[in-house]
């Protein structure tokens, strides 16, 4: 029985991981973010301002969901306002 349970759990984890990875979109522009959050997650640079997050929420109903601890070594520009940014975050809608 333990072997069957382990097999079921491994299968469920594999399916969930594949779904997650297929629905995360690396975005470079605000238009890409708006498209990505329609049915998935957007991963892009954010300047961490409340104004930018409020704009995203107002226009797409999405908010920041996660700020990964392991960040890219390069810096970028905020996909909302174009200001310098040193963090990438996940944006998504709450369901």
C-alpha cells in the first residue's frame, strides 16, 4: 500500500509541477503582463512601488504573489513604469 501511495503522490506532484511551469510566463512589457495574467502567472521586474501594484490590480485584477529569494544577478526595469528594478516577482489573479 505504501508503494501505491508514493506512486500516486509522485504522479500528482509531477502533474502539478508541469502545469505550473507551463503557465508561468517571463514578461518583458506591461502588455505581456496583462496577457499572461489572463490565465496564468507573469514573472517580471517590479520596482516595488504601491502605485505600480495598484495599477496592475486595477487594470488586470492581478497582484504580486511571490518575491523569490533567489533573484537573477542582473537588474532590469519595472514592467509597469520603466524605473530601475532589482527584483522579479510573480503576478497572478486570486481565484
